[in-house]
């Protein structure tokens, strides 16, 4: 099972679990014990919500404001749910059994019952909260979101991470050529094309800084199957697949330069009015300097020798260039870096 399939399955499971949890909490306030069969029904509703959001809605709502996205998705989920009830009624229109009841009712009797409208309201609340929670988790990133929930970043924490920073080549010229609005659309398009490669290589997007994007991995995940080395080349391959579309719409192909390093970083929650998780330490300083050296040398990707030593099999799929030394600003040490190229994949 590839990373993209795992991501989609995890998303569906999250919808099911969040919906079941919210429904269970609402039932607690009513003082009624929820049978397991009913809890399973709410999980199915959450799964249904996830299927609609992932496979039917897709990106159709992303051009809308955030509140309108939530309202539109919740409205359509409940509309489709009502349609399912209607289909069930057409299948056996004489008598219909409501959820959590063994007594069959005629359809016109159901629409005249207060119990039906209380159930419909609960469905709206549960699906809306499920959509909200899962989308906030996507917006923050799974590991960051869980870190916030578990309080991992209330105090600074040292951890081993891999950091890849990528910067758009000739961004100023592209901005002047396209104009502000088209340039913004161009960046969004480019970042959207990165998605499959990011999921395939299990990366977290730490932040976007204008035309620069920073990816991170826990050290174990980043070095596993050479994820951190493959990401840059998979992204560039993704751009090549869409070369005709990009040139037709913007008249150019994006090119990025990148620096890749790994080691101990300090992760901490910063800010009060607006909170975020930031990374600091020598690794962040070094990878920024590596990106500057890549621009000076006009090479695509520079990787630290220290990180390559953690991946002894890298030479089987990548061509490792000669070593260069890079002084780290403010530090009495140097970082050894190598240019990296991936061997052409066999047809």
C-alpha cells in the first residue's frame, strides 16, 4: 500500500472516529447510554462524510472563504444523506425503520415526528464538527496537530529531524513577468502539484515563506527508504508531467534549488495571540546557508555529508558529487555538503 492510499484511508478513519466521538459526547449530555450498534451507525455517517469530502467534493470548495467551505460541505453531506434516506424509502416505501428504533413507520409519519428533526439536527452538528476538525488537522499538519492536542510543544523539545528547504529560481523575474495576481495563482498551482510527492515521501510541510517552502521529517521517517532524498526529485518529476499545462497557462516551468540537512533541532510553540510550532537550532541555520551556496554554485540540490552518513544506501540510487565545506554563520565549525543527482529510473 503506497503512502497516498494510506493517507486517504487515514483520513476516512479520522472522519469516522471524530463523528462517533462527537455523537457519543452529545448523547452523554442527554443522559442516555448509546448502544454499540448506534455508535457504529455514527461511525458509518463519519465514513460517508469522508468519502464525500475526499472523492466527490475534492477541491471544488477551496476557492471559497473558509466559513463558506464548511457550510457548503456540511449542507451537501446532509443533502446526500437525506437522498439516501429517500432511496431507502423508495426501495420499501410502505414502512420504514428509523435508526435506533425497532418500530417501522410510514414515511409521512417520520417527517411529522419531532424525533426525526432532532436526529437531523444532530447529524448536521456531528458532520459539521467532523469536517471542521479534520480540515484544521490538515491545515496544521497531522504531527503538529497531535502535538498541540497532547501539549508536546508547551515546553521546548529537542528532537532529531530532517529539514529540506526549496526556493523558486528567478522568483523576482517571474513575479514581474506574471504580475501579482497571476504570480500568486502560479505559486498555488505549483504547491498543489507537490502534494502527491509530499504524501508519497511522508513529509510534513513546516511552512511556506513566499516562494520558499520548508519540509521536515522525524529523522527515522526521513531517512527510511531515502524519503528525504527522493522528495526533491519527485517534485521536479511532477512538474515535468505537467509541463504542457504550466507553459500554456503561465509560459514557464518552475525550477527550484534546495538544501537538505538533518540533526537535532529545538521544537517549541511560539506566540500568544497567534500560536505556531517553530524549529530552531544549528540545523535550521545550516540548511539556510546551504540553500545560499546552492544558488551561488547554481546547483539543484545540496545535501549535508552528516545526513548522507545516516543513509549508507544512498549511493545505489543517487550520484553523490564532490564534497564542499560551508562555514556556518556565528559558529566555529563547518558543514560538509555534496551535490546530489538521482540516477534515471529504469523504464
